[in-house]
C-alpha cells in the first residue's frame, strides 16, 4: 500500500531554515509528480511547491526564492528546503504523490507541523 511519511517539521525562529523530508513506499516514485502542500488553521490546503518526474518545479508566489523542492529517486524521497522562514509559513505541511494520467493515483502523507515563531 502507498505510504508517504513526512518528517523534519518543528519550531524555528523567523529567518531560520528547515528541511522537510517525505519518504515514500509503495509508489511508482520516479513516475510520480511530487508536491508539498500546507494548511494553516482556518485556511484551505494550498500548494507550496511541486516537482515533476523530470525535475521541473513550480512554486507558490509566497515561497518563491525561499523554498526549494527536490527529489532523490534512488531514495524515493522528496525534500523541501525552507529558508528565510516567516511567521506566515506556519502550517501543517503535507506531501503528495500523484500521476495525472491515473486520477485515482493521488496520495497524501500525515503531515508535519512547521511553526515559525520568535
């Protein structure tokens, strides 16, 4: 069964950095589009960054220049390097795997809490 497990969240000060990891199992990882989403209290889940199977990336405007998404196909893992963190980055961050050709292939991790506060 497909499993996505996020890790690396925690409490950081504004301006700090954090690296999130999403380890996957049971996925066709190299063929999957991997994404990071986040959900703050009272808000809808939003796209943070996505990386295609070929390495192409897209970012939400709010994180451009600060966050970097990457993937290691050998480890079936996707990462989100977060720099220059702001209070508004506080949210639960979720990992997502999908294959657009197959609409039922869409999986989510449990989420990891990121709190940016002084």
